[in-house]
C-alpha cells in the first residue's frame, strides 16, 4: 500500500508537470513582450518612510533639517516628556556621533527622576515619538525595538514604553494607557546598539513610543527604531502595501525614481547615490527628498533588490548620469530650462557608479569588493540584474547626449550583457524636440530600450493610438515608464485600459509599461492621481489599480488580433482604432498554457461582441470571467470603494457572442 501511494503520488506530480509544459502557439499570432506590465516606485507622497518601509518611528536618526522643510530640525516628530516630577535637559549634538553619514544625536541630561505621593507608575526624563500620524500596533504582535545609546558615569536604567495617551480631563493630566514596556540597563560608555521586543497587549492606532531615563546623569541616544516583526516575507516592508503590489503580478520594478534620481531642485549634492543606501542602516546617508521631506534610506538599494526577488520581478534601477533635472529650482518656467551638467573631466565617477552597481548585484565576492558587500548584507547569490536605466526624463540637450553617450559606451564595453534603458525626456509625443532628439540618440547608439513619459487628460487615452505608427524596423523598443489619465474615475481607468489594449497590440514595439505614481499617503499627497492611496491601517485601491491588475494577470508571448469582432465594424478592423472607445485583445501565454481575452467598452452604449477561439484546440471546459463595471464617474476613495472586480466561473466555448455593458472591462481566462 505504501509503495502504491508513492507511485500514485509520483504519477500525479508527473501529470501536473506535463500539463504545464510550454505549448506551441497556433498560427496567426504576433510575438509580443511578456514583461509589458511592471511598477514604478518613487518616494513621492511618503511612499517609503511612513509607507512601504515598515519603520514606525519618524526621524529616528534625528537628521531632519530646515533644508528639507521650513521649521524642521533634529527634534521634528519628537517631544520632551518628564512624567511624575522628573526634570532634565534635551540637547541636540553632532560632535562624536555614530558616523559621518549620521552625525546628529540627542543628549538627555536627567536632573531629577523621582516620584511623590501622587505617583501612579510613570517617572523619568526622556523623549516621545508619535510616528507617522500615530504609531499603529496590533495586540499580541511583536515589534522589534532598537536604539544606539552611550552612557556617561554610573549605569542607567532606560524604560522603553509603547503607550496610548489619554484625553486630559481638567487641569490634571490623565495617565496614559500602557501597551508594552521594557527596561534596558545601559552601561557602555561607547556607542552600542540595544534591542528589545515589545508586544502590546491591545491594538492601538494612535500609540506613541517613549524613551525614559530613570537615573540622573547624561545619556546619548541615536537611531531609534520600532519595526513590526510581521513584514512582507520578513524583509522589512509593510505587508498590506507590498501585497497590493504583488497582486498586480508585475514583471519588473523601476526605482528609485523619477525625479528623485537626480535630486530635484537642490543641486548635485542631493543626487541619489546608491552606494550611500546600502550597508548597516545606521551608516546610510539620508537625503532631502525631491518632494519636500526626508528620505531615511531605510528602504535602500538592498531592500529594493530584495523586494524584486521576493516578488519575482526584474529590478530596473535608474541611475543619474551627470545631468540635473531641467526643472531645478523653478527651472520649468525659464526659457530654455535650467539644466546643469557635471564637467566632462568628472564623468568617470558616474561611469564607476554604474559599473560598480552591476558588480554589486551580479558579481563574484571572491574578486569584487562590491559583490562582497552584497554577501555581507546577507545575500550570497547574485541578484541577476538584467536592466539598468540611465537618466530620468532630462531635456535631451547636446550636453545630455554627450554625457549619456560617455557612460553608455563604457558600461556596454565592460558589461555587454546588461540591457541599458535610455530616456526620451518629458512629454513623449510627436513634435516634441526632446522625443525626437532622444530617438535620434537611441538610433545612433543602437539603444535596446528608451523610456517615454506622458500624463494626459482621459480624452488622449480614449482617442489616440500613438504606437500604431511607430516603425517596425527599429532596434530600440519602447518603455512607457510613466503615464496616467489625469483623474481617478472609472472612465479614466477604462481610458487607460483601452490605451493598454492598443499598447498590447503593439507589444512588438512597446516592451514595458508602468503607471505612475504608484503610492500616495492620505496625509501627505504630492500628486494626483495615484494608483494606490493608503493610511496607517490599509491601502485604498483605485479603479486604475484594477485595470492594471487585469493586464498584469494576463501576460503572454503572443497577440491575436482577429479572434474578436464588434458588430457594426467593417471586416478586418482590429479595435481599438483612433477615436473609437471600445477594443479588445487576445493574448496567449505558452509558458503557463493560458489564454486571455480582454474587452473594454468606455462608451455609454452596450456593444455586441463576437468571439472565435477555434484555433486554440484544447480549451478546458470552464473559464474565469472577471468584470469591472459601474458608472462613468464612480470613484474609489477614502470614504467609499464602489468599484471592484467580480469573478465568476463560466462555461468555455470556442465560438460565442456576448453583450459588453457600457463603462465596463471584461477578461476571460482559459486554460489550455
């Protein structure tokens, strides 16, 4: 019996493997990219700190400063607390800090830490952090606390407490509600990292963290951290936000920007340099964020690459190339635009930046110091970097072309296997000189992929079919790296879906796309619309999110344009055409043996659709039907989320008709 079970199990495994063997595509299909849908992560609207990065303490390194936002400083997000009858002095210091990248710390001079007859359990002099709009914790879950401290004089006890402040009644302060606490003995007179686990006994959405010194004397504090243990695959990213991205099934992630790459309007000193974002977190160099706040770099290049690996995405890092954003310090309004460039005799530093990144990601630690750093960070295997982007929508000036070409040729000489992604500047439409100059440079260099960007009102996406006219004989493919309709109603999402059907039809020319921006926090939104909004408790998924999800779920290698017709169209017309508000695509994934039929109606009248899948000989008996529909002006927001996909199992047929409702998108998924 035991032997027969084993054989049966092996047979089942064998049959399962057989069912997933790649198939041969039927005739009539066009080869397209199966990496069409990716994501673009930029730290805009508090997407990283206070967002995807799960750290709960704000300004834990005390490095906030006025250059980032008026009125900011080392004490931003902190307040002095002295419960009971404690007294003391808080002092900002920079001499003899942890390291040059993280020089600022707090000295707590405790003068008195005692209680009197009214003592109710709280005393000590210290500091309190309210996180990012409050610290949200769940009862019974574990949170890792850590801090660097340096003691002077006698050993000290430091109480670390998670608590929920209570509303004050009258003139007498009300004692807080204790959620969890621990007492740490601090003895070392050099900087030392101390750690503890806090387990709150109840859930709170408005907790604060207190660090209280219980003995008199001086104590230095830096790099305060509170992280949930339950993060996405244990790698420090907020679980619900990361899962929302995983559910899109993206094939790649572009990062860290965007305008973040070249530092926005502050000069080259603020340019994002990947080497200062790896290694121990206390050694990373925080930056002013382009969008007006602080980047702690807790979410750095190691975490980006790790996240890509966890989700099965290709990493697409974007590096600066010695040219600033032409919009620097109001430059968008200047005639000719305000682009700065690095002198050519300093460009080798920027070349090294790119080559060293490739070595860090893919190199052998036995022969390369950057690869050794990857191993020391906990990743012995290479990350298998395939793509590398240079530049982000810079004006394609002669100075830009000179510097881009300088880096491109030197990187390709050392690493010909890397696919370099170029840029076509802002506003990638016909007649834009940046687009024309970008393509001229791409043709000259034989560039593999060029990155186009545009944000337009919904009418553009409803009516234009930009890629139908692109030459088919170019070596360079298109990456539509940033795009979105300029609102977040259902009609905007359907307009984007219609445009993506057109992009899918041109999947031999367009290799990759990514909607932008990706995330926005409710209390700090720099841009609208965005794909995913969130607060401390949950993500809010837009109508556009669900359209992106449909396309992410339906990746394939072959496109069939003649399987679907709309009644009333002339014979042989493949929709969507220019000015037509309905369309279709049929995509086959030969690797997973799945067939996807997508239909979109962005108009006010129902459309009758005829579908013929006869060429696909082995359709299974049932299919999954996903429908997204509603009123044109419906919108998912913080108050209500009326739009969500509906799934049902339907009988599979090879030839059939259906009525496509107004303002709807439908996907049929078949197994072969």
